[in-house]
C-alpha cells in the first residue's frame, strides 16, 4: 500500500521506521554517534557527520513528512529554529506579511532579528482576505500564517488566501496549535508547514523540537542547506522522543479535543466568565471556517474571568491540576497568563491591540479525567472570589 493510501494512525506508527539491518530491531535505534567510519576517502556515503544527517533524525523527518502527507521534512532543535529555518528562504530587501496575533517568540524574531538582515514585516489581520492581499507589496515574498492563533484562537482561511495571494508569495503556516491530525495546510494550498514539535507532536513536554515541511524539492533543498549550515538540529535522543511521542498523536488529539470542548462549554455557561475563546463553540466568530478547515478544534482554550487582572491572576495561581507554566500540547494540563508569560516580549500597545490583556488566561487542556479538570477550574474560580480579590459581575 502506498503511504498516501494509509490512514493517519498507520502512518504515525509505521512511517520513518526501517528494519535495523544489523539486529532486526523493530523500534528505531538512537544513533548516538557524531561521526561515521568512511569506507574510503571521497566515496559517497549517506551519513558522515550528524549535523548534516543522523539516522534517528532521518527516521523522525520521514515520519513528520508522512504526517503532513508531504515529501520533505527537516527537523530542527526547537520550533523557533524551524521558524528561523523557514524564513531563511528570504533575502535582504524582501518583505514578509504575517498574522497579527502570532506566538510571541515568532513576533520577536520578525521584529527584532529579521530587520537586521534587511527583511521587513507587516502584521495584518489575516482573517481579512482583502486587507491581507492589499498589504502585499511588490517585495512581498512570504505570507506567514498562524491558525488557530496564540492565545486568542483566531483563524484564517488558508485555502482562500492561497487562491487570492499574488503568485510570487509563498505561504508558510505554523500548524503547531492544530497539529497535522487536525489541519493539513499543504492540501489547502500552503507551500510550507512549520511545527514546534515540542507541543502536540511530541506530546509529553520532554523534548524540544521543530520541523519545516514541504512538497517542493527546491524549498526542501534550501531548508536542508540552512539546517546543515546553521546546525540548529535536534540530537538523536530528542529525535527519538519525538518519533515515539508522535505515534500516539491521533489518540492524544482526540482526547485533548474532547476535554477542551467540555471545558469550553463549562466556562461559557458560567456568569463569572466574560469571554471564552474556542473555535469549537458555535458562538466563536469563525466557527464555520473551523468546521471546514479543521477535523476538530484543538486542545487550547482561552478565557477571561470577570473581575479583571487581579482575579485572572488569582485563578492562575489557585488551580491544583492545571500547572502554572508556559507551553502547551503535552498530556498534562497547563494554565498561563499570556500577557505576563508567553507574550511578555510584546509592547503594552501591541498587546492592547491584540486584546492580550492581563485578564486573559490560556489553558492547555491535557488528557486527564475531564471531570477532575472541570472540578479544578470550578474550585479555582470560586476560591478567587472568596479570597476577596475581585468584585465579580
Ligand atoms: C505557535 C508556536 N510556534 C512556535 C513556537 C516555538 O516553539 P519552541 O518553543 O519549540 O521553540 C511556539 C512555542 O510556544 C508556538 O506556540
């Protein structure tokens, strides 16, 4: 059976694997070797030095490509290394258009690092297709999309943007929040997919990693060249952890989505919660698009408890199961205050424009018993009022 004919769960488990020629080991070994003995000087070999290519990394690269139904993947040492890898396709004088509400680290790279290399960025509301196309200039080379966005879970229509953008503009999609199980940007017309595999793909909060994935051999060759030049590669053990974690991606995503939907509904029913951001709620402004573009709605829920910053702070520090921590996508539930944590590098004005204010909380809903998670939030919401930190309502 060809790879594309296999179902997602089969590809997650079997792609990337190669029977170990020496031992027959079923599970990909960790090739903890930097260098490789050469048969003779100048003879072509697949592996000679692990910055360029390492067998365990090759296994995970094949698996990541298969998950996005793509031909090529390059693995990086973190999601940010992958973002930097993707924008290495740009040159001095090029212009980048990017979703306005991006992950804070990506925003920081685009605003603080790229300008030093002569690359400028304009941030736009990519949910507005006309405004996005109008913001393109003759120098625009790439449109950078993050959908759903972090932390307000706004969406943009990848297929519509791919149809409308100028032909010379490449579309790159950071697919970290959805994972390849929920959203397939290349099939929707994107040229490049980027992941922080640290999140859902690895899924256990124990290995940093990133990937740049595409179907275009020229793009793939340029990314691989950058990967080798810069050397921001994952080590064999992190490659192995990512490979192992990704095998259960479909099972975990189903559980994340189920739990997150229950939590979003629970929060929406409460009078002491002013706003819930979750694309699966019928009231989400882009719910119709989410139904079209995603298989399900993901494991991240953001919300504003009534009572302002003080109450949000009290909730974030009162939960017992939801752990106060940055990151997302692991099996364990986390809570964070984006304005002070993940998005602290934005200016006050930038955060105000994106409504990432001090009363907004972000949950990464894990795969624990959902009733325990709801009980934990209920207790924290009630405790935050009884502690007298806020007038609610
Ligand atoms: C959407 C998104 N992209 C990229 C990154 C960067 O990933 P990493 O922390 O693995 O460098 C993150 C990290 O939170 C993220 O949320």
